[in-house]
C-alpha cells in the first residue's frame, strides 16, 4: 500500500461522517461540499452522472424521502477498506446499515467510492452502490420513480 500523509481510511471516514451527518440533518450545502462534479453514481440496475448541484439535490431529496418512508432512524456507515492510488486519489469501500430503532430496514450494502482532491479538499468523485432487495432505494439513487401502492 502506498502511504501519503494522513491515513487513507481516516480521510474516507471523514467524508463518510460529513456526508452522512449532512444527509441525516438535511444540510444540503454541507452534503454538496463532499462531492466532485460531475459525480458518477452507479447501482446494479444502472448509473447516472450528476452534472450540477441541482442533480445532486434531486438525489439528496430522493434518498431522504426514501429514508423517511421506510422509517430509517439511524444510518451506520463503516469504512472497511481505503487505499491511496495516488497522493490525490483514494479508493474506498464502506458498508451501510439502515435501521429503524434496532431493526434493519433493508439488507446492509457495500459502496465502493473514488475520492479525489479538488482545490485542496477531498471529495467523492464516483460511488458504486451494491444495493439489493430495495428497489425504492435504488430508484431514489438513480432518479427513477417507482409507483408506490
């Protein structure tokens, strides 16, 4: 493993904390500061490129709505691996657990991300979500609307 400055896992965990806290609290501006634009977001079902802050905001709102509808009361994200590719590029993997009180809302899922330095700040450039058995969550991520009955 190449080692540059702060530990790659510490950097990845910092971005997870900042983006997660912003998502849960509804602070879109803080959330947006965690991402590079354009941002590539992929799931097993498809991918989308978020080109503008409005694109990121639509995903932010969709995911927050999904969490509200499914009763998510806690989001636990754990970085399981992070490694420098270059001094300004980290590849990381974290696992997300979505809970309602002490019960799982959906199966935990891993997310693989590319983190890059832009204007001296670490940002998330690309995220690949391995969400299974949660079509409404995938729809929120990809911008597809599911009919709710």
